[in-house]
C-alpha cells in the first residue's frame, strides 16, 4: 500500500521518496536493547530526511510495522522536525490470516500477527486507521488519501 501511495503522489507531481522500514534496519545481530531495531530504524530515517530534503523531496512514504503506540513514539521523538501523518491499515482477523498465509513465508507466525492486530485495535492507534477488509488496493489508497488529507508537497 505504501508503494501505491508513493506512486500516486509521484504521478501527481509530488517530489516523494519511498522507504520500507526494514531497509532502515538491516543490521545483524540486532542492537542490544533494541531487538526489533526500531531505535536504529528511527535514527537512520532521521539521518536520511535531510538528504532527501536537499534533493527536493517534500514527502517520504514509510511502510513498515509499528507494533504499538510506544514504537510510533520512538519514531516521532527522532523526527521532531518533520510533519508526520500516521496511518494504520487494518483488516478483520479472517482477512488478515488469509493475506498473511498468502505470502507463503513465516506462516508459523500468523496467529501472532492476528493477536498483535487485535491488540492494536483495542489499544487505539495514534493517527488514522483505514479498514482494508474487502477493499481493493485502489479503494484503500483512495480512503487513505481521503482520511489523511493533503500531504507536504501535494500542492493542493
């Protein structure tokens, strides 16, 4: 979905970059005290933003997993000088299970993923939440743009 949003923004003439959170944390073994690498990823993102800005980029789409509001705060604290638009994509348990299994990898973690999603549903996610259940990529992208409003560089 992040790639779809990136593509749409670029097609509208927005100077945009795309990153997957995993790209920001390619470090093995994981840093001590940061097993999921979120502090590392946030630090790396914070270091990349000025480089992107100097190249004219006005908006960065970051895809990744934020397991909790605390993880979101880790990124927000590192990116204090950036305007953040948070959007969680959710799906009902059956849809999430089907999509996860459809990937064909890490299928032994499907129950964990469904539990994590239910925990996020109950906790309340900071920012926008878009339900993707029964929606196409096009429909979800439209819903994300509708619910999050204009982004930096969109020129509207």
